C-alpha cells in the first residue's frame, strides 16, 4: 500500500469506520483523492459536470440552490461524515450540477470518481445503507426547510439559522454580516438588520459589527 493509500485509509477509519466496512474502505483508498479547501472557496458550481462524489472529513460545506432569475437560497450544510445526496444522483445520471457548494468552514474531503459509485451500491452493503441514509436525512432537512418557509415568522427563521450556524461551528460567537444572513435566507439586508436589532433587544443575541453572540442554548 502506498503512502497516499495509507493516508486515506487512516482518514477513512477515523471518520467513517462506523459507517463503512473494511472492504469498502480498502476499495475507496485505491481510487479516491484527498483535497483541502479554505473557507469561502467554491467546491462545485451550478452547471458544472459532476465527476466525483465528496465524503466530508472535516469542516462544513454550504449547499445553495439558484433560481432562474439568479436569486439563491441555502438548502443545507454538510459536515463531517456527510456526503451530498444530490451529487450522487447527478453523478449516476451524468447530469450537470443543479446546486452550488461553497466552503463554510475550512474543509477536508475525499473525492470518489463517478465510475465507482454505482458499482459499490451492489458490491458493498455498508455503501448502499450509507447512500440510503444520506438521501433520507437530506429529505428530512428539505422538509424542515420548507416548513420553516411556510410556517415560521422571519424572526424565528433567523434565530433558527443562527442556532444552526452555532451548532456546526461549535461556537456561540459567530463572525457574520447582515448581508450574508440576508443572502442565505433570501431576503433583504434592511429586513435582517431590523430583526437582528429585535433579537438583540429580546436578549436572544448580542450583536455588534460583523459579529453575533448567541445567548440562547444551541446544543
């Protein structure tokens, strides 16, 4: 086994040993590639050819959907141990990407070439279960996102969004602008600023320039 394969094996055993059996890990290290990205980097863009499927080791990836008029909304975040179910479907069907993936927090990932993804569904039970579980979890997240849009007031959505950001960063102190929140939640910066002030007055957050401290439990 090469040094690269030993490196990949160590990473996979650390982050995926509870999800993948030893035989699957051995197959992955033979064909996969390790990459690291800095916060703010574009990992995949809308319209790009999907030639790989990512397995997230460390960090956070923000998945964004863009409408025909150019407006964007955040669908969900991927963290350690996750993959993107949408990328799996696009890879299998040889389709272009229908989403954009931007690194939210410095990211390490292993990328599996598209030609192996379908084969392993049949060959490896642990891979098959992993893909099914990923689809299920992403589906529940999408339902949650729809429910938030349909049934929650904007102040509730913003607080929920901040709580989620604190959870994925494991930190109640967030470095974030009102414009970034507005962009992610598909609304205007002016509206966000007004509601941030409201949440600040309600002692749910402590807001300062480009920083927000969450004052409510988030774990």
